[in-house]
C-alpha cells in the first residue's frame, strides 16, 4: 500500500513538472517570437504575443515593458496609460513608471496630466538628484527643453549636487540655442568645484560646442561682457583666451595672454603656453612672434632656450610651407627668408645654450636645413663632424641624416655602405629609423643602376604598410618595374633625378628634355614631363612650367594630371597673383577631377578666394 501511494505521488509530481515545463517552453517561444517581430518592426503582430505574455504572467516586468513599448510604437497611448497605471498600483512610488506615464500622457496630447505626474514623481524624493535627472530626461526626449531646465534648476536649489545640475542646465541652454545663458550657467562651476577641475571641464565643453560659429561668437561676446564686469578675474580671462584660440584669433588671444602673464606674475609662462598652443594648431607666424617676444624681453629667463627652439621650429615650419612645390611651385628666392632665420635661431642655441636638451635638435635641424634648402653640403658635413660627440646619443637619426646627405652629394656607394652597417647592428622591431634607412639604400642603388638590389630594399619597406617610407618606396619600385623594359631610358632618367637631388637643376632640366625627345613613349616620360615643369619653376621660367603642367593636366586619367592642374592653380594664385584666373582654374579642377584627394583642399581655397571678394 505504501508503495502504491509512493508511485501515485511520483506520477502526480511528474505530471505537474511536465505541465510546468510545457507552459515554460510555450511562454519562452512566445517571447522569442514577440522579440523577433518587434525587432523586425512588425509591431501589430508583436502586440498579440506581448498581450498574451502579460496576461499569462502579469508580474513579469520584461513582458510589461515589452507591451508598453509596443503600445507606444503604435501610438496606442490610452492603452499604455492604463497599463502603466495598473502597475503603479502595486508600486506607487516608482519614479521610472511615473516618468513613463507622463511620457504617455504627453504624447497622447494630455500635456497637463503629464506635468502633474512629473511633479508627483519629483515629490517622491525631492533630495535625490537622480529623480530630477529622470524627469528632465523624459522632457528632453519630448524636446521640452525649457521645462527640463526648470526641473534641473529645482534640483540645483533643493539638492547638494549643484555642479551636476549646472552641467545639465548649460547643455540644455546650448541645445535650445541660448548660448549666452549656457555660458553664464557653466561659469557657476567655479563656485562649486576646484578651479583646475572647473576650468578643464568648461574649456572641454566650450571646445565641443564651438563647431557652431554662432555659438562661438556668442560665447566670446558674453565672456567679454563678463570681463568688463569682473576685470580682475583671471579665470574668466583664461576662458576668453581659450575662446580666441579656438577661433584662431591669435592677435586677441596674445593680448589676453600678455595681460595674464603680467597680472599673474608668470614671467613668460603664459606667453610660452600661448606660443606652444598656436604652434600645435598650425599658427606658425603668431607662434614665432610670441616666442621671439619671450626671447627679446626675458634675456636671463630659464624660458629663453625653450622659447628660442620654439621660434626656430616655427620659422622652419613657415619656410617649409612656402617652399612646398605643391603649394608654391614657382616660389621666388625670398621664400628662403624664414628658413634662413630658423637656421640663425638654431645657430644661437648651438652657440649660447650648448648644454641644454635642445642641442641635438638644433644641430640636426641645422644640418637638414643646410642640405635640403640651401644645398650647403659643406656646412652640413662640418656640423655633423664638429658635434659628433653630442649626436652620439641619437646614432640612427645621425646615420639617416648622413645617408641622405651622401645621396645629395652623389656619394651613392657610401650611402649604401652606411645603411648596410647600420642595419647589421639595428633592432628591426625597435628602431624607428630602420625602414627609412632601407628606403634610402633603395634610392642610392637606383641611382647606381643596380635595380634588382634597389627593389630588394624597397620591397622590404613596402611589406610594412604602416611604414613612413612605404608610399615613397612603392612609387620608386613601380617606376623601376614599369620601365625595366627600356634600361637606357631608366638610366637616363635616374641620372636626371640624381642631378635634381644635388640641386643641379639646369642640368637635370636638359636631361629631362632629352628624355622627352628620345623616349617619348616610355612610361617614365610622364614623370620626366612633371619633373621638367618643376625644374622650370625653380629656374623662374614660369611660362615653360605652365606649358608642361598644362600638357600633363589635359589627360584627366594621367597619374600626374590632378597634381599638375593643382600646381597651375597655385601658380596663378601665388606666383602670378591673377586671382580670377586662379578661381577659374580651381573650378576647372573640381569639374575635371571629382575623385582627387585634393578636392576638399580646392573647395576650401575657392571659399577663401570668394570670401576675399566680399
């Protein structure tokens, strides 16, 4: 009998378990179908499944939330309201549910009811900042920015989380395009946070908002007003200087930094900060002016060496911008003025501050300027030899510089030997000069006519696509491969290239002319024509340069066509100063080369040129 009852119990339990499992599996399948339909945007079909699930397990929050979402998607706001209200009866102080109920009321056209529910939500816990953020968040989603600001202001006054609400209010004022009020609000952070933290946040926010020119103008105007009322406030001056820098109004920024430097007794620190930032932003001329002022007015200051090297860097950047063939293809000799001044500044560091950390940079930069721009190879050799001891801490940088100098001097075998010796003792993974050394070896072997050996080194560089020398290596490797079928033409072109590297421009031009006469159909003829145009630019023969650039630009599919057309534009703008002709050529560029990487640059230049007309 006991066995009978035991078996009966087991059968009943098993039956209950099977029933529960079947119900659970059915429930899970319905939920999966509901989710899939919702994700597919089939809300009407999903609705039935969510309603069944909610009816089966009314206490399940996941089913409740899914059904509520579907009601909202389908704009069945009364149904959503009843659903949320029913759940609120079991959890009357649930702020999230109250916010959702207000959302349903507002979307359903019952704005007064929505406001009442949201007010009730705040009363649940008026000291909790998260309550205000939850209510304001729903309001923002409904674009009720002014109402959300009121909620945040109430939270600011009734809780201890002042800084949190200041940030939120400032952001909402910005979204509502009330930029002046946004700035006034965010300045209150100085009252509730330590100054460095407040300053960092304010500058970060203003910088992010500054994508709007209107916002930036209003921020700046409002800051100028605040300073008139608080003329001695250093923090406000810092923010104004920051805004000027964002706008690249370097003149106004520098005046502000000078005031800050004098008022705070910084002895040049503020001016140096301005100069460093201007340089980092590409404002090389204002940076150079500021560095020069520090050098001239703070003769015995420890900042002088740092300012002097900044001055030299800025002048070099200015000179290299002007010297760029793509930007100033037919620039006149006065383009070397800034580079000459940079060389003098580096020379002063070498003479007056030999024991500073800037000595190595001063020597190597002087060598590079001498050999790349003034082609004074003797001066470059002298500097490398004279300061070999100081430069020994940067062996591979020195070797790379020596190799480049040897190539310019036509000492190609010496260049290859130096590279091979350096590579034998180099750690390929850690030496950042390794790829550049191999590229220079490839160049030198190309000039020697040893093309297979050249390609060996070039291919090693191109196998690393992240290498700084990869693009140059690819171009030279392709030149060799494309013209391997005509060794005399390739040899002749390499000879002209070597002359150009050594700054024997007239000889190189004559050689390229000969190539075009003797080998007009080989692939490198296009290279020769492009190089010849550049050579005539350097010799000041602008008409001939334009002739060859025009020939190249006629074939829109040519490898140099877009660059040639761009150089034509730049010659008319920068060399001949024919503004309208330049605009016409730029517009022709946009029409003929829609896929060129220079498109954005050209559009920007046209905007600047047309702006100058107004």
